[in-house]
């Protein structure tokens, strides 16, 4: 007699939806907290308490703890040795900024190399877009009153253009994980780097020329 195939275990439909919903809430909470940290709205050394997060964002403990674990793993927060439900925004250190900017530089270099290997038409479109953004960057730099926020926005847009054009999914994922960590430092120090803006514009031109020529 032929054996009947073994019945497959079924996951209750409601349980699957709840699990997906919890993951989605944890991801949204992680992004919200990360943005507050990156933009300096949660300063280094600030405490992040589970009960306060629950009240502010209207979420339960499960997504909060998942978000905390991810933030800790990526170096945005450190856990209290005595209260696991209490986190502290990680400090900004010279060692961290050196490591992060070196990693970002290597990743963006790989992306630029990929962009230089695109076909002629794709490179020409990318070069046109990069040139327009760099022109905006230079205009912000030449304004009578320093437009620090605009400079940061244009610089980020410039690099993001060739990163997205020249990266595969894995490189994009790595860049997306590391760049926001470096952003904490870049946002804090950009006002101190205004005297280097003209140099940055020239370095942008060099990147554009290299991509245009497929170098």
C-alpha cells in the first residue's frame, strides 16, 4: 500500500501576520532612533530608557528590545551593565571616526570603480547628474552666509549618485549599514571644515572626470 505523504506543519495565519508586524515595528523603531542619534537629537551619553521609548512611540517591549539589540550591534548605543532595558548613546571618539571614514572611503571607492565600468550612455547620464549636484555644492559654498546644511545635503547627494549607480546589492547593503554611523561625525564637524569646501569641489570634479573617461 502506498504511503501517504507526511502532512506539512502549518503555521497559523494570524501568528505569521503578528510576527511580520512585530518585525516591521522593530525596523521602523530602529530607523527612528537611529535618525535621532545620527542627527544629534539624542546626544552622545544620553540615556534611552525602554519605558520612555514605549510611551513616546506607542510600542511594546518586543520591538523595542529588537531595535535596541540592532542599535547596539551597529555601535550606536551601549547597554547598561546592570539594566538591559536602558541604553546609552555611544560616545564620539577619534578612533571611531578614523575607522568609519576609512571604511566608507573604501566602499565608495569600489562603487566609483563600478560606475566607471558602466556603458557609455549610462556614464554620460551619471556624469551629467553629478556635475549638476556639484554645481549646487559650489553655489552653497560661495554664499555669503555659510549654508552648512545645504553643503552637507549636496555632498551626500553627490556621493549617493555614483554609489547607487556603481554598486551591486551587497555593496549597497554594506554602505547603507556603515555610512549612517559616519554621518554622526560628518554632521558634527562639517561646520569646522568650511575652509576645505573648495578642495572638496575639486575632488568631486576629479571623480566626475574619472567616471566620464571610464578610468
